[in-house]
C-alpha cells in the first residue's frame, strides 16, 4: 500500500509545470533574457522557428549619454530622441544613463541594461563604439545603434547625418554677418567628423567672402567649460567676431560670445535662447522620428539587411539634420541668401566640396570637377585653405 501511494505521488509531481525563474536567473536563460510567448518552448528540440531575431522580445530600450541631458548640445539632442521613443512605445521601458564615460564603464552600463530587459541599446557617443562592439559580441540577441561610428558588426549598426550640410549654410550666414571676416571654431578632438565640419564651415564662408578665415582651437575634450571659455575669449581677443563650435555642451561658448558682444552659431541643439542679441543660426540633429523608426525596425525583427544594418547617414533632404531659425538681428536679405543656397543643396545643384579644394599648405586634396563620396568625406584628415590653426598630433 505504501509503495502504491509513493508511486502515485511521484507521477503527480512529474506532471506539474516547472517553477518560473526569477530575477537574473531568467536573464541568463537560453533566449538571452528576452521575455516572450515563445519562452515555453525553451529547452525544446531547438527548432529554428523558436529563434528570435536580434532586438526582439525585450521589455526595454536603453540609451547611454556621455554628458547631461540639458547641455544645449549633443546629449540634449539625443535625449529628445529618447523621449520620442518613450512616447511612441508605451509598452517598452526606456532606460537612460547620463554622464557615461567612453571607457569600460560604458560596457558595465550596457550589461546592466540588458539584465534589465533591453534588447535595443543606443550608445550615443563616438567613444562608446568599442565598448558597444565588445558587448555586442557577447549578446547577439541585442541590437546596438551606435551614433557616429565607422565600424559595424552583425548586430551593431551606426547612424549619423550629413551635418556638414547645414554647417556649410551656417558658414555662409556667419561670413555675411561678420564685419571682420574673422570667424572662430572651437572644437574637441581631431577626428574626421570634426575636421569635416570645420572645412564645411570655412568653405561656406569663402563662397560669399573669399577672404574669410576660420581660426580653429582644439580643446581636447567634448565638454570642458573652462577650456571653452579660454578658447572663446582668446579668439575674440584676436579679432574674431563670430564663434561656432563642435563641442558636446555648447552653453559656455555661446554665453561667452554673447557677453563679449560677439555673434554665435550653434551646434547639435537649438540654443538661441542663450544669445538673444548675437545668435545667427545653428546646425542641429532631428533624432525623434529616426529613433522611433529604428526601434520599430528592431522590434519587428527586421534589423538584418535593413538600412540601419551598417552605416546609416541621414541627410538634409531627410530632415535628419536641420538649420535652425535665425536670430532676431539677422537681416532678411541674409536669411534669403542662405535659404536660396539651402534650396540648391536640396536640389543637388550645389555641391559644397566640389573640387578643386586645397588644404592649408595649398595642396589640392579634391581635384577640379570631382565630388568626394560620403565615405571619402568621413575620412577627412586635413583642414582646408583659409583655416588658421593646426591639427594636434
């Protein structure tokens, strides 16, 4: 009798469903932590139909920023994009981490986001690329959208935009507004996208004033207000009356220019409120619609072979990059000229880098009649004739 009872109890126990794992135990399961209706098939016969495409099955989207959300610049523009994702996908939790350095710390933050359910991650700083590539190797079920990089992986694409188009237009506006013909550009580090913007700005200025010059100062940092203030004051003291920049945080440069009576051209995000007198215009990112489409592409399981699987570059014509509104003191004729040039850019009749283009030494870097490809532009390693200042070694 006892043997019969024991047998019945054993059979009953075998027929009960197993206990659901909780916490990090589930994040380390066969499906990489993705939670979906297919979880009941985990541990089955490995049928390919149960495999999920990268970026699917998650409960969150992660964004990491190298700076603060209110920097009037790079991080603010990206943060606005993350807010659009939050609004468009109410069932997905948006995870954000600010002031994440371009070090192994970025890997730690991304790993935590994955444990918290993210299957789509946006590492938004240039220096987050190598950490993202490392994490991507360990998590093939996660899609990574890196901002501004030149390297990709099976589950990591990069996105950016031809921001040099509105920067070129801003150079036209700056030269038209300058009384001295001396423009200044405060930049971070000598990577191709930075050099490309300086060149576009100077070429735009030269198109309306062949004698215009652009003095460049490298701060060696994406956001160092002290260095920015020193650079701005030094340039203004040298006779520069219009300042532009390629910095992540833009507030200090613009406020210094305003305080000193110089004019300013913004970058990354609209900061016109900081310079009611001296604001001319600015080149900005319009990430919201793009971010939403990128997330939708991933959660639909369509990242592979999509336009985001590789190097995506949005253009002025795509509205991914924009020229902001004009300052109150910019005359209508200047605005009309810039808008005319913008229309020509959109039509393709204006090619800012049409050769001949010479570097600072006078050497022809783009031959007469030639127009470089986007990849060639993004490999810029020189400054054009008319730029004052050398590239740090």
